[in-house]
């Protein structure tokens, strides 16, 4: 059973989240090519080499999708804009169709009484900028600031909140060290640069938006609980380092203007020259912080160069992408974020959800495991709110099934089922359960 709205503070907001490349249909509306198109076109990177060209065709079907959100009683919708849709080459020429599209989305939300929570980058870097080194190139901070200016001077007056970059860890580490996401690099120097430039771009975008008079600006970081795989001191140290570059690096830079010393030991030699001078920009004040949380990892030491550890299979129940279900991790991060970094600022759970083995049968999708997952994580939110942690809202990932990156269309995270042949939407049991919980005000 999901907790009812009435069991949360009066001003607590419920939302659902999506991202541009995962739902829009990047082939429509004059958008430029992105590094995800290139990554997907390279054999072995994405299941069945699928890409976001059609996705959910939200580009045309957004009124239907927003009607579903409104009918469920959501207060706020977290979505992202595509840089290459606004500026197909990443710099210079602006695609008027792209700006018009985001303008329509914002007004479509406002007409339905839903607050627009915008993220300016959710991973689809324009290919023309990837050619110039992408996140390895320090100039990306300026390019991103310019894109922010172009888009926000058009729609910034009507967004409820804005965050520059979704999940800096994924942009930098997952994509440049592990190579699992575009551009698929496995290179420590590229990683160190991306780890720094993504923060610099964040700070520059915050400055631009402040300059435009836009308020309610935040940062969205993903966090994964790192548990030692065994009782040894070496495993504890390995888990702590993992926690450092995954969970502490970005919030430490943004809220304290410093990088964690344990991580700098490994990345320091590969950092761009003069990085210290950028820390004040990276720490530009924000108004809230978003935590994306899904799972935990067990970490054990391993031979080899820094960081000299690896992930070990864990014993807990797992989702369809093999992620352990561990709501205690969400409690931990909400507490620590407030205690060590953001203080009294509002914290939002900006993503939380699971992939399920969801099957459409006779017009119904029984995704009871997802309802249980949401119930456990909402209970975790209630626990820390009762302790005084200022959590002000919760967004489910995701409103609907979509392009799940390297998993293509195979893994389903949605409250709403999407048939990727017909693009028909079917609300799942979890959608109906959440709707019942949200519409109950007493
Ligand atoms: C994220 C992701 C989403 C993923 C989700 C599930 O911000 O982590 O942005 O794009 O689809 O996390 O893997």
C-alpha cells in the first residue's frame, strides 16, 4: 500500500520524471545529431543498436502524456530539454522549432496546473561538440552557458524550477571511465577533466540563470549506497573511495567548494591545470538539491591501478536491471545530504523507481513489485521527514517506459506502459495506485 498524500506535509510535492532523449523522438523537429546517436550506431553499445529517434514520440503525443499526469494528481513534472534540439550544432544557430516546442510544453503543463521542473542537460551532447572533445574540453562550460542563456531567455519566466545537469557522475564517470554511456571512453585523464568541467558548466549555468532573474535553481546528483563486500578493513576502504567519487565529489564541490581528498589522490594528477580557480564558480549558491536514488553496491578491493576495487553481486532482491532494492540507502543519503552539505535547503528526491518485468495482458499491467518499491522508498522519505530532514518532494522515475540508454527499449521503468510498435500508452497498476494515493487528501 502506498502512503496517502495526507500522510506527508501539506507542501510536499509529488512528481514524475522523464528526459528528452529518452521520450521525445529525437528525429523530429530539426534537432541536431547527438553523441547518443553515434554511440548507439556503434555495434555492441546498445541492445539491438536502438536509439532515441522515435522513442515515445512525446514530441507529438505530449498532450496525452500530460493529461495522464494531471489525471493522476501530480503536482510537478521533471523533464529535460535537449541541447541539440535548441542548438543543432551545440553552438551558433538556434533551431526555432526547438524553442517553440519547449514553449508549448511549458504552457501545456501550466494549463493543466502542473509545475514545470526543467533540467537543461540529460546526456544527449550535440555531436559537433563531441567532435571538439565534449566534456573533456574546458570550453564546454561556456558553450553550455550560452545554450542556457538562449533557452532560458525564452522559457525561464515560466519554469517552476531549473537544474543545469542531470547526474554529473553519469556524465563524467559512467561515460568516460566505465565507458557504459556515450561517448564510451575508458580513460582516466578524460574522466578527471569531465569530473571537473561538468561542475564548472553547472556553476556557469547557475550564474546565467541568476543573471536572467530566474529563481528556484538546483542541482541533481545521483547517489548509490556503497557497502563493503565483507568485514575487512580493505573492503571498508574500497567502499569509502567508491562513495567518494560517486556520491561526495559533486556535492562537496557544489556546497563546500572543495573536492574530497581521498578522490583527489587518484584523480589529482589527471586534473586540468588551474582547476582550483574554478571552485568558487562550481559552488555558486543554489536553492535546493535533488537526490536520484535507486540502489546500493557491494564493493571489494581488486588488484590493478586506482581505484583498485570492483562491484560484487549482492544478496538482496533485485529489479529487472539487477539492482538490489535497498530503501535504507535513500534514508542515509537524505540525512547525510542535509547534515554535511545542503543544511536547511529543500531536498527533493528527483528520481526513484525500478525496472520491472512488466507485461501487458488484456489491457492490464500488474506491476505489484513497483508499487512495493515505491511504498518502501516513500516510507524512507517519511522516516527522515519525521527526523526533521527538509525533504520537500518526491519524483518517480519514470512517467512512462522509454529508451533506457544502453538497455534500449528492453527495460521498463514507467508508471505507464508504452507499446513501442504502436506507441499506445496503458497506465500500469502502479499508476492507478499512485493516483489513488495522491487524490486522497484526507
Ligand atoms: C537517471 C537516469 C535515467 C535512467 C534511470 C534508470 O537520471 O538516472 O537519468 O535516465 O533512465 O536512472 O536507469
